[in-house]
C-alpha cells in the first residue's frame, strides 16, 4: 500500500488478485471547487428562464443554475429571450456558496 500518509491508492482486482495500480496525493489533485449560484430575473424580480455562460466555456440554462468553480476571476454572461444580455466581467470567486443575481432589461 501507500508509503506516504495522505496518498490514495488505486487497486486493480483481476480474477480475485489485488494489485497496486497506482498511488497519488489528493492534495495535489487540484484546487477545491466552490459552488456559485447564478440567478436570472427581470426588473420586477420575476425569475427568467435564462442562459448563463462562464468564460464563453460552460453554459447552463434555467432560472437559477449552479457552477462548480475554482477560486479566480470569471466573465459571467446572462441572456434570456426578449431581454438584453449582460456580462459581469472579472467576477471574483473567493469561497463556496457565492450567489450572483442578474436583473435583465427587456429589449426595446
């Protein structure tokens, strides 16, 4: 098994015979992810079925959507049919449980 405390072993079992396949340190597995909730609403506070995009990379649709993000800065864009889209540039994710609400204006 692991020689170092904190390592995680990957064990492969073939025909009942356990063999150590690999070992890695979970602390090196990457940064902790933070849940960020993004809400989309109109001027009256009514929820809108919107499309939310993070850094032109990940898009989710709904009135309230969750993203799992590492600490850092992101460009967050919200859009909904019949409403002007809006982008929050350099939104800073610092901790788990952050919430961002977009209030979109109707298109003219």
